[in-house]
C-alpha cells in the first residue's frame, strides 16, 4: 500500500510546503499533483532561471518518508552533469546516503533549483557545482558483463613497458553466467617482468596475448572494438607482426600510463572478431591482515577430518595466510553435507579432501596441499596408518576435527612424541555449544591427559546432559523434543578453534589465558544463556617427547646385537 494512503497528514504537509514555496519563490511555478500507475504520488513543477524553463517532476516512492523522492526531467533531456543520464534522476544534495525523514519535497525542489542555477550563473561562462558523488567500482560496472580485472601493482608495470613493442602476456578467463571475467597472470616471457601472486580461479581457462604500450589514440576502440581488427595492420604494424595466427585468439592490452583497454580477439567463421572488456583496477590490499600473519605462509597445518568443522577451519586459515596443508579424511561429500560443510554442490561425489584442496587453492595462491584419503584409527592397513602419522609429524600444528576418540588418540601420540601443538574441538549434540582445546608442548598437559582433565571438569559440575540419543550434530531429549546443530552453530565453534590455531602459529605469548573453553550457544546443560563461556583450567601433566622405558645400556646392546648379528660379530 502506498505511503500516502496510510499517512495522509504527511501527504497534506508535503502539498502545503510546496504551495508555500511557490508563493515566496519566484522561480517555482506550475505545481500540479497526480497519482502514477503504481499509486505513486507525483508532483509536476517548473523552475525558471535566466529566462530558461526546466520542466521537472518529483516521484514519491512507496517507502517515503524513509527514502527520498526522485526528481527527473519531464522532457527526457540532460539538464546537468549531476544527472544519471538523459532523462535520468538528478543527483541532489539530499540522497539515500544522507537522507532524513524530516526532509520534505519542497526542500528537494529547492535543491534542484540551486543545482540548475549554480551551473548557469549570470554571464557567458558556465558554473560548476561541486560534486559529492563518490565513485563505486561495483556501481560503475553493474551493467558491464565483460570485465578485465587488473591488480593495482601491474598498472605501474604496464606504464613502463617499451613503447610500440608487443610484450607477451598470459591471462585467465572465466565465464560465470552472465559475466565473463579475465585477469592478468603474467607479463613477459614466463612472467619475467611481472607475475600475479594471487590465486587463479578454478574452472578458468588460460589465454595468451600481448600488452602494447602506445601513445596513439585508442579511446575509440573501447566503444567500438570491432574497428581494432580493421585498423590493426595500418595503425599498429608492430603488434600485427606478432599476431602470427590470423585470425588471432587471445587478449590484447592497449594503453599508456594508467589508461588501458582490454580487447579479446578470437576467430569466428575464419574472421577476426573483437570484444571489448571493461577495465577494472582492483583496490589495494595493504593492511588487510595483521602484520604477524606474514610468517603463516611457511607454516604447515595438518587437519584430520574435513567435514563441517574441519572445512571451515581450513578455509579460515587459508584466508589468514596459511598455504601449506595436510588434509586427512576418507569420506565422500554428498548432498546431505551441504547444510553445514564449507563446500558446495560442485563437491558432490568427490572425496572431501580433494574438493577442500581445490577450494583452498581458490583462496590462497601457490597452496601446497597433501591429500590423504585415509581414516586414521579405522580399518586401514598398518602401513597406511604409519605413513599418515609420519606425515602428520612434519606439520607445525595438528588439528583434530573428527570428534572421534580413535583418531584423537593417534594424533595425540604424534603430538606428544614429536612435541607438536595440537588443537581439537567438538560441537555438542543439538548445537547447544561446544568445546575448543589446545595442548602446547611443555605449557599444557599432553593431549590425552588434557582430554581427561576436561572430562573431569564436566563431571565436577554435576549437571547431567539432558540428551539421551545422539545422531550427527543432533540430540533427542527425554521429553521428545529434538535439538539439531545448524551451520551457524558449527561455524561458531570452528571460528573459536581457528583463533586458537592462529594464536599458536603467530604469537609467542598467547592472548588466551586458558587452554580450553566450553562455549554455550543455548540455555542448556551448564550454560545459562547463549554465548555463556566457561574457561577450563588445564594443569601441566605428562611428559612431552619420546617415552623412555627405563631400559639399561646393556639391554639396548643385547637388543641391537640380536637384530644386527653381523655388526656385533
């Protein structure tokens, strides 16, 4: 329902305000009200200035007074540079970004007068009205379906290329309906001049081409790219010599300084076809990550369990700068996993480790990922289990995201024996909360003892857990109601585990005073309310490092002699 039907008093005050403005302002005339096809309230009016009449109309949207009216030209002309095209809306001083419901249509009309008169002062010279318009990459490109994205650093590289010289480039190209997107991978033979440090999107193709720095006029090719094919031999003979295939298939970047255009050349019916791409310079990325994350690229993180929790932790660590992963999981991704896993439908039928590895490579460049389709602690061969455990020992951090005690025990053994920090977490059945914990060599108890201390802490509170039957992240209460954890519940616990991981990898002095936390997401069990957090104090216990059985040197000599008799002889 239109606003003026339910807020008639405001509608009347709008009419009165414009009538009063017309009485006292000699520049406003022909004020007339009408109702549009969609029951929009519309007012027509004229503005006179220096003998010129500007015919305008103002449309009150159905959401008025929460959003501003729109002032447009009645005759479809372009009246000002502060206008969204011929016949488009005037960009006035009151806009959605600074709108207040107390502003009236009369004030909008005054703003239109100030704009039009300010651009047309007395005399022959035109006036300039300062613009408050802030450019937006997204707004400027919203109707551009062919886009070439440039890293901000590569503009400086292109600007100093030798003039009138075709320099080889490589770009990736990808179609995601309805948009074609391309971007530079490298400049120069094998990236000798510049190479992109960012990831190349999966399912993208590689295209070759040339960057050609020139001082010749190229602006017309952006609006009419087909002309480039016609004028290429005569206008750019140096470039034409390098396009050995006729017609050519690849990209050509033309420009100088910071003004470049991107053209996609490809053969169609043995003729050269050219498409122009909207050139978009990506914003700078400095300061996006804390400075202490710089060393994460050299750290290796082993994640056992690539399900709902493990996949989210892996993605978070990749975004934070980790690029070396060991992923362990034998499970296959199915459509039922979509409700909580960080993967999507493209992973259905694939092993989780394979799809998660592909996702991480879409997040971080030059990722080094080892994928093991193994379920440690399950019915695997002893040799397979041993090889996985040996690989886990090479990691800087171990993360158990399985909530499986058998996998935990094997990972705990690796952590203890090789003095590796370990993190584990669990989402409680029903999504009522979860536990995150860490065990750091010489600072915390060894993982198995830490787990025992956490269990003892839970038992010490003497509050029985109401759930009697558990399924995957679900619980059945005795009274019959069902609790099920959703993606938000899992994400909270995974996020806290990720913070513990980053704390271990980036800081010598931890910001977490405790090494285990019970985090509440609902008023269940010991939790008084959502976000009720209980720290768990873990006391150092157990010996980190290789265990010693107290054997004497003589026992060791006898053992070696029995194993290597030829040496003993």
